[in-house]
C-alpha cells in the first residue's frame, strides 16, 4: 500500500532505499512530501527520524496543522483530508493522483 509522508529532505534521502517504490516533491518550506510503498519495519525507522505519515487516503481523519503548513501554498488547511491534499498535489506530480492507488 502506498503511504504519504512529510519529512525534511535529509530524512527522506536517508530512507529512500527502503522504499519499494517512491516519488517525492520538494516543498517551498524545505520539507519533502513522498508517496511510496515501504515495509512496516522501515516505516517505523522513518517515523523515528521525524517523518509524519499522513492518514490513509480514504480515512476521514484530517491531515493536521503541521502537514497543512507545508501544503498551504496549495490551499490546503488542517481540516483537509489526505485525499484533498492528493488532488492538489497531483497537479504538480502525477504520482500523487488518487487514481494511482
């Protein structure tokens, strides 16, 4: 299953080889948003290093203020869900399209 993560570029680059497949976008605030498939054990290490996992794209859970701050340039707020964020992100990179799941 593909999961979205928000982290700094150093953290993503440290763990990039642990993803089965992944794509990422550099964000204006210096953070990186990635989408990819990663084993649970490797994801745990990624999260320990400070990455934030966004809720599943079909979850009713909101993305929260920290993720929203990184995506504010796309009109995303803390009340948006991952699916909403993906719709905005797909305009910048096709891998973030909800259809790619």
